[in-house]
C-alpha cells in the first residue's frame, strides 16, 4: 500500500520563499543606487546640454537647412529649395574670397595685441610694487569694459580729420577711418586696444599656475632672469598662449562687428568687410538668406577645423609639460 505524502501547506502557499524577499529588495536597492550614481553627472550637465542644443546646435541645423533654400526673408514669399546652388554661387563670388583674406589679415594683426604684448605687460607687472600693482592691472583691464559701440564713437571723434586729437598730435589731416590704406589698421588697433586687458588677465592666470620653485632652482644653477623667461616661463605658458591664439581666431571677427558697423559700415570700398560682416551684408542688405546661411555653414566648418587643430596642439603641449 502506497502512502502519498502531500507537500507542506507553507510550501504550497509560498511562505517558505519569504526569507528571500529582503535579499532581493537589498539587491534592487543596490542596483538602483548604482544607476542613480551613474546618472548623477548627466543630471548636473543636463541644463548646460539643453542650452547648447537649443541655442547652438538647433540654430546650426536650421542654418544648414536654410542654406539649401532661396529666400528673401519676406514671410509672404515662399522658400524655394535649390540644393547646393547657394554654395556653388558663393564659391564663385570674389567678395567671399576677399573677405576671407581680410579676415586673415585682421586675425594676424590682432595676434600681437592678444599674445605678444600681453606677455610683455604681464611679465613687467611682476616688477611693479605690490601697492601699485592693483592700479596697474586696473589701468590695463579698463578698456575691455568699454562697450564696442561706445569705443567706436570715441575713436571716430579722436580720428576725425578736421580737429581730431590724433591728427593734431601727428600733424596730419588724413581721414584715417575712410582711407582704404588705413581703415583696416584702425579697426585692428581699436579691437586690440579693447582685447588687451582680457589677454593680460589670461596671461596673469597662466603665470600664477607656474610654481616659483622652477625659478628658484634655475637661479641656484646660475640662470639669468632672461634665461629663466626664455627656457622656463614661456614654455610653461605655451598652453595659455595657444588658448589666446584660439580665442583670437574664433572671436575677434565677431567682436569687430559692432566697431565696423559703427565706424566704417564695411567700407571704404569694402576694405573692412570681414567674413562676419559679409554674412550680415548678404542677409540684411542683399536679402539673400540662403547665401548668407551657406557662408555661415562654410565658416563654421572652416573655423571648426582650425579650432580642433589648436586644441589638439594645446593638449599635446600640456601633456609634455606634465
């Protein structure tokens, strides 16, 4: 006779699995903590990423889309798709290539004001008495706080050919602003005068990051102050100087726009029309939004390549310094 054994009621009801529930809950909490810990950096970055997407990448995509249309900015006129015709037309325009050349001259003319002269002024500031150093720094940085439009108006008055201060000091009646030979130089000097304080501030920050132990060790070995600057200070400042070159290349054509618009309006004979002012001229003088957008896209790609090369070089120099 066989006896059939039935399982206990606790096993049938699942009561025996109850002791495993706290362990499963603990594992779930651990996994949840790991997920939240991994998401935390992205949650902190999400506001900045949202702003970048909304204010940078979304307009960039819209500009690329607009570059494939022909449109005169009038809401009543339809946008006609033209494909790559705007790019082809832009590359055939002499004004586009001329503006690129003037932009290169502008950047090259500003590099002494944003790299060479700031280094000299920052190194000279080390010899200023500590009590007068604050006044020295404020005097150099003050032009950066002046609005570009206000600076353009003041300099236009100073350079006036009739009774301007500059003409009286130099004994010349030359029209510096509206002379083809001097207009670009005027824009470079005014922009460099404004950017000088910012560049000196960046160099001061770079010098503050260099340990004084290097200078002391070099003096113990008999190095002169000139040799210390040449072989220690300047090489260790190279990442800072490359940053200044990068900002000069990327930002100064934009920063010169209000000065050009308030002083020369791109003239005389387009002598001060750089690539940024040309974009504005295509859009709001010629009312050719597609051509302006195509120029903006090409400009973004070109300066992006230059910026990438400079950042790569800066990282390599920083690696070697470490």
